[in-house]
C-alpha cells in the first residue's frame, strides 16, 4: 500500500452504475415506512421494490391531469363533508 494517494482527478460516483434507477433522498413518514418494511418481510421482497410498485399503481390510476371540472367537484364534495360534520 502506498503511503500517499492522489485523488485530485477522482470522481464521486457509484462503482457500478445503475441504469434505470436514480438515488435520491426523501423523507417518508415513519408509519408509512414501517408498514412497507413489515409487508415486505411477509411478501418476501424488498420494501423499496414494494414502494416503487405502489407508486406505479398510483400513476397508472391517475393518468389524466387534474382538470378544472374535476377539481371543482372534489372541492364541492370536501366542503359538503365538512359542513355535514359540523
């Protein structure tokens, strides 16, 4: 082993680059993360894989952008529920 190494030309990156995946940092609520971890143990697959699957299902379900008519309908429904709760 050398006494000193030259890292002046070094690059910070993965040793083996991943294709189709990006490393990010996000905050997940503790209860949500714990639920995915518990379910992943019983399902026999990783919790990150299960989170990706859940996100894909959501994106499939919500293919259309939220238009004005839908937004108005949702707001009206929410207001009616709030009024009924009072």
